[in-house]
C-alpha cells in the first residue's frame, strides 16, 4: 500500500521512529515533512499529505502531531479527505470500515510507539464496508461537502 506520511515538529520523532513498521508491513511510504523538530505549521504538512491522497498517488495518509486534533482539523478542510483522530485500535479500523476514512491522525504526545504500531496496522488492513447503510452515510458526507462548497461559491 502507498502511504503519505506527515508530521509537525511534535510528531516528527514518532514518525521517523516508526519507519521500520511501515517497512515491515510492506508499505511504500513518502514523507511529506517535516524534517526536524524545528517548529512548523501543521496545516502546511496536512495540505501536502492530503493532496497526495486526493490525487490517488497514495491510498491513505497518516499524520502525526501533538494531539492529532490539529492535523485532523486541517485535513478535514480539504475536499475529498475524511480524517479521524485515532488513539485506540477500534477507532483506527472502524473509521475505515464505517466512515471510509483516508487519513488517520495520531497524537504523538498522547500515545506511545507500541500502541501506534497497532493503530497503523489496524488502519492499513481495514477496508470500507459494502453494507448499504455505511455507504449511504458516507454519500451524505460527500453531499455535505459539495453543499458547503456551493455555499462558499455564493450558490
């Protein structure tokens, strides 16, 4: 699976420390920044990660920041992205299975590397459900996104 990775300075060490996990899982990873613990603005990194996912260049994205919340807010501002903060294994797989999440956000200051490895594995092996009610709900999310875009355009 092709994965777009990103972090702000708070998530940098966790992101780089988990690279062997992605190798072990057979993932092809592209790191969209940041490249050190020097402060950066997470929306800039989220844009790069999400553009790679939206374009189809990568199947999923994973963002690391202090809490995961800022990365998720930024990612969810981008049309076509459904991002979720995941700090437990159930959420990391259910977010894909029920909500077709394509970007997982993890708080590097909230969870440790052992749990994060389990979160990543659960997120990457999960697939969106074929059940009609989940597909209907995600369709409604897409419609909300389109409606909001129309309203912003004045229509």
